[in-house]
C-alpha cells in the first residue's frame, strides 16, 4: 500500500468509527458504541497522518431529535477516549442540515473539507485520505480530490462505482494494519 505519512485523514463517523444505529441517531454518549479496533487504529493514525478530521452529516439535529449540545457531548466524550489511548483528532466537522436543504456542508458536497483546509492551511486534498462506509463518503472524497477508502459491509459500492473507491477494507482497523509506519 502507498505510504500516507504526513498526509491528512478525513473520517466519516457512523459505520466507520461507531456502530450505526439503523433508522436512528446517536444522541447520547452511551449510544456511541465503538467498532472493534477503532481506538488502536486512532493511535496508529496519530503516528502516520499530520491531521485527523471527522466529517459527519448529523441531520438528527435538523430533525429536532437532538441538539448541538447533545452532539458536542458525544464528540467530546469520544475525543477524550481517543486521547486516553494515545490518539488524537484535530477537529470534528458536522453538518446539522436536512438532506432536503442541499447544504454545501453536507456530504457529498465538500464544504466540510474546505472548512478543514481553511482551519489548517497546510492541508492538501491530493495528499488526503477519506475513509467512509457509503457512496456519499466516496463522492465527497473524490469531489475534493482525495484518495478514498471504503470500509464496512457494502462492497458492492466499490463494484458498482469503481472510480470512486481506491481501497476497500472490512473495517477501519483492517485498513490501519496495512499502513506503512516509519520507525
């Protein structure tokens, strides 16, 4: 696999980092159940990538099912857990808008990527990786010019959209194990 040392990493959240709630939303920290290996992966990513971002659509806020404060508590609890295991997250970007609002910040549009580049001017999309579990995530990455990694149990996304997916792995940890780490 390519050496991603010094690149930026963009991660989707639900289905990549934590278990997706089918037909529901993570509204409390106790609903945020990590997928096996995520904390180990985040520790390794910290050694490899210059920046680590989460980019997540959170229309549960737009639907009134949770508040931005609820989301902030979920995220701060997760960030503390990552840091306690030797990892880091530079920033979490989210879009609270409904899909029907067609917000520029909602994936597959690249508003969140542009915000990351504004906040961290050394970010170069051609030297960035987007990891997600949906076609929308892959479109987001390709629209921004990133290398894309599909994780999860939807491999048909890669078969049906080969130009969108550069790498495909069952989990985030499986991708992590393939990284070249400088000693």
